[in-house]
C-alpha cells in the first residue's frame, strides 16, 4: 500500500482545529519501524500493575487526539466530503430517510453498548484514553482500535494498555481488561493513514475470554465501499465530555484526495479515536460487522471522520493477532 506523503499532526478537535504540543500527542516520524511479514509489525508485551488504573488516573487521562491530515496544497480547495448513495462513488447527498447521524448519544443498548469501550494507555510520560471494540474471533481475546492508540512514531508502543467495556457516566459494567500484547501494522509505524489500525490481545479472567463476557462484533475485509455505516466511540473534546457512547451513521464515501481510506460525516472529537465502524448494523440488536475505525480528519474539514479500509493488510494484522491470542 502506498504511503501518504503528508505531515501528520495530532490535534484535539474541539470546535476549532489547533496544533497540539509537538511530542505529547503528536505523531512524528521516529527512527523507523521494525518490519515484519505481510506488513505486520513485531508485537510487544504489555502488562498493567494491579490498581494502576484508579478512578482518579482514568479521570485525568488525556484524550488521544483524532489525528489531522494536512491537505496537499495543490488540492486544498477540494470541498468537504458528502455522503454518497450506496453503490456509487460518493459525492452526492445521502438518500432521505437513510438514518444519517453526525454525532449523538447512543441510547439503543444492545451488543454495541457492551462491546464498545474505552482503552487507557501510557505513551511516554502521559496517560491517554481512546475507544475500542471487542472482536468476535476464535480466541475471543481481541480488541480492535486505531494504530495511533497503540503506537506513536516518536516514542514507540504504548504501555499499561487496558480495555474498559461499556464505560460511560454510570461506570464500567464489566470491569477492566488488561492487554497482554499489542500489535499494529508496519504501515502505521511509518505513518501511513491507510493502515492506522491495531489489535490488543486481552488476558482472560476467571477462565473466560473477553467476548464470552461482553460479546464481540464480527469482522470482515474487502467489503463493498460506499455502504451505510455506523461508527461509535467516546469523544471527550468539546462539545462532548467522554461520558456517553456516541455514534454517527451514514453512507461511507471515498477519500476526495485519492487515498484508500473512507469518510463518514461525523462530528466526534478526541477520545473517539479507535472506535468501531460497523457495516450491516442492526439498530435492534446492536450488532454489525467491523469495517474500519475512527482515525483522522482533514485540516479543512472537521465534520468528516476518516478511517482505514480493511483490506488484505488489515486481514494479515487480524490473523497475526489471533495467532498470538491462540
């Protein structure tokens, strides 16, 4: 997959777009990735000391920014992406009555309430929070999130990574689930937005896997583009506060600047990074098929969220993660 020749700047999207400090939350190029087979990076072990993620420490964790990709100067006047009709190439308005939502509380309960949660982790000297999803896999031990919630080019892999499913203002219904290993793509290690995905291998508790306790969303690859899609997460930047599971829904569209990512009209902000995109989503059951994650927004369009298209490279990542879990 080709690398995007752009400058990646981590910022918190809270109404207006502004630059963050260069190291804390920034995604800068480091000395280079440790390349693995099929575009999968070498995994890293993860452990969390008992009691590390106290309520106070979780409350003070910084939202890991929704990344912002600077638009190339020669195409900066391309208009913001609009929802496209299913089966088309994007660019038109979504059909009336398609259930388009650009960022509101999810009140439907169901599987997505239990399978979506917050992920807490440490990068450098700072603690952060993103979003993630339990995956329906043979092991039942996987959490999907964004690559930038697991790996930073300036400091390497995260530590103290823990998944807290169904973590809203009323508390955490299923407790904390520390990861034992983390893995991402070599593409993301090199700063490629098209491969901004990662998996955490979660340790079992009392002989039960994560998905045995909270369930898991199905996952698939090379799905049709321009489909009705729902995204979820815990945004904490204004006007959100990170207290409630929030969602967007509409027809995913192709990147107006020509990369392989897809876009969805969505106002979610920092903290929602890594939250799941679900195709074939059933509002009644809260179940769907994982097809991407919340990743970035363009610097000239804060109302469209973009996420990597799950192709063969993400399939390889999933298979490697499942092998580690098995």
